C-alpha cells in the first residue's frame, strides 16, 4: 500500500488533532437570559437589540422594557416571541464585527470582552485595542485567532462569562425574580428562605448557571416546574452540592418527569438507586425518592 507524502500526512494529522480536541468554547451552548437577569450579558443583549433597530437602554437590567424589545425582535425574525434570549434567538441577534466596524454591536462585544478581563472603552469603535483583546480572547479559548467576532466567538463570549461567569452567585431575591419571570414556583416546608435553616428553600448563593438551567428546562419542556430545594443546609456536602450553588430540587410532576426520561440520556443508577439522566449540556438529573435532584455544571 502506498504511503502518503510526509507533508500531506502531517496536514491530515494536524486536522484530525484539531477535530478531536475541539475547544469547549465552541461546543458550549448559548445561555438563556430573560426577565430578572442582570449584568454584562444583558447589557450586550441591549446593545445588540439597538444594533438591529430596536433601541434599548443599555443598563444591564433585563426588565419589562427589554423583554418587550426582545419580543419585538423575535416577532420580526419569525421566532417564538417569549421574551427570552436563548439558543434560538442568540444566533439571530449577534452581528459579525471586526476591525473597522463601529456601532452598538461593537459596544456589545466590548462589554463582553471586558467581562473576561479586558479593560476596553465601550465606545463602539473596533480599533486596534479591541482587535488585540479579541485575538487574546480567541487564543485563550482555543478559537481561530482572526480578530473577527463571528458566531463561534460570540458564543464563547456569552457562554463563558457574559453575566459575570458561570460561577456568579445570586442573592435569593435575584434568583427568585428570575424564577418568577419564568413562571417557576417554589415552596418550603418551613415557609422560609434562610439558607442556614434546613426546612427553608433558599436561593442565596445559587450559581447563575443553575438558575438559568432550571429556566431552560421549563422552556424546553413546556412543563410546570416547582422548586423544593435550593442552597439551604441539610443536603449532602461536596463540590457540586446544593450549598455551593450547583443543585436544585424540584417536584416530580408527570410532565417534567416524562420530558427528562424521554429526552435525556439514561446513565444507569447511582449507588443509592436513583436513576440518572444526562442532558446534552452535561447537566445531570437524579430521580430521588420525592423529587428530582438536578446538578448544573455550567
């Protein structure tokens, strides 16, 4: 059998290595932001809406006015007008920008680059400083270093830190506002929210990624979601624990249970007998005795 020329073999080897080590940033899913969200990711959404002709105040607060503008944009693009910016809306909302670009879309990119540690002036001018920051970010994320903020770079920017990062911790009121806006209910046996009391249901110090994971589940399934456990004491310890903001418990209503078991990958059973299911995002759902125990790795 004839062997490939050395140069061709080297090229094929390099291509294969690239495919096998595809960076996590490119594989990351688009996040979900909506009513109650806040921070740089929301500011970027507001700038991008303005870039598309839906003028929105860029204050980082996803309030009713921003929700209305998102719905306007979604209707104009033939999307479901639910007011949430998620995997279907982000690709329509982002605008490819690069050296020489200017305007609100560039401001959105600068805001997100700053959330990743770059100190850019948010002036809407894609000059040498923004170009250098873009290339630095792309290099750090394992992306193609071309200075162009296209879909893959946008997705890495918004997925990896657009609202303070996946480890951003929420107050109880912040998370509660997000859940209320999404139509998610919660309750506790003690009718309280103090995380130091085991009979309470608290969202204090909940990771934003976890809150967004629950919201994404509700939106994708179309089911009612009723939270029964958050970051309060009394749960098992560990890195990916309730206390550290990674887990949420919710009631095993038939609709959401059917969605999880029929949509996600069955992983087998834990040592305690709980059936495990993994979503495409890597989040894991365990069917415990009286509830679902969800772990959002983010």
